[in-house]
C-alpha cells in the first residue's frame, strides 16, 4: 500500500533534493525514537509527503542537524525534525498496522503476522490518543474487506473507501485547514488503491487472487482507462494543495503530485 507518493528525482534541484532527504531522514529519526528498529522498517515515502506538507503548512520550527546511522554509517547526513515529527511517526505506525491487517487477510503471510504482532503493543495507546484517525481507518478497512470478500469489482467504489480510510490522518486537528488536508488525504488514498491494484494485476491473475481490475483489463485501451481513473483523484489532490498557504516545501510537493506519483505507472506501461 506504500511507496507510490514519491519524488521525480530528475526534476528536483540539488537544494530541493537535499531538503527532501532531510525530512525523510527526520521522519526516520522520529520513528526510531518512538518505536525503535520496528519503526524504521516502516518508513515510507508516502508519509514523508505528509511530513513535508504539514511542516510547511503549520510553519514549524524545524531543527536540522547531522548524524550517522545504520543506513548511512560512513558519513554524517542531515535530518530535519520538528513538533510534527511525532504525529507523522504515530500515523505511520497506525497506517502500517491496518495495512498489515489487510495484507494478512489477502495473503496470510507469517512474516506479516509477526510484523503485526510487534505493532499491537502500541495500538491501544494510539487508539486512545487519536480516536478520530483510528476509527476512520478501522471502519473503512472493514467496509473494503467486506466488499472484496464478495468480489466487488467497482474500482471507483473501493478506491473511494480507501480514500475515506486514509483522509483523517492527513489532518492532525480540525482547524481551518481540515477540509483541504482531508481532501488531499482522500484523493491520495484513492490513487494509491487504484495504483496498487494496477501494480499487482499480473501477479493476482497468476495466483487467482482478488483484484478489482481483472474484468476491466480484458477491455481495449485498458492502460488509458487506468490512467483516467488515476488522474481524477490526483487532480483533486492538486487542487486542494494549491489552496493551502504553502511556501518552503511547495516546489517539492508539486513535484510529487504532478510528476513523481506517475513513476510506477510509467514503468508498468513501457
């Protein structure tokens, strides 16, 4: 479910790329501080986007420092943390937990079950601290699972529920930015569901697994149809992004929304 909301590295300037890496490493630092090595293993580009977005929007007092780590043992690298690092780290854990639950229902992998068990000790506390976000994730995942069990192949219905599932984690509080933030979350959640289904299609056909794009894939101009399906939520995400008072990270966020998110689609359709 993760890894599609990425940068287009070639289109970023060197300072922009260094800034992106610093936020990415800052989120990694936050995950390690709160959740140890388990947290580091769950670090995603998707949540780095959220970290960049919220840090800019709320004008956080960023602290950029340098350190060595297990991933970069040979030299020091920059990392950026602020008062939102903890929130985004917590959301990464919550989202990973529900994503693993979904994966287990689909695949029954022992490795996923072990990862899930390692996260469960944190969930009761996170549920109490973030009831709005937790309930949204839980309720909409249940709806998705129920529809997938009866082989519902309406990709719009399923992707919409995926967007509903994710939208609340994009809003740390219900303030003047809530509408636009949840709109971005909902749109990207829909995009991720469709992109994930497209990415897994060949494997799911081979394994006889559920995939809502199976029937659609038999029709002409399938790739173009999927592109159209992806463009709608992305246009909505871009529209909401442009309505927010962003500054420092806007060029990177635009790079992701307008270009980077298409990276995997372009690989699959070559």
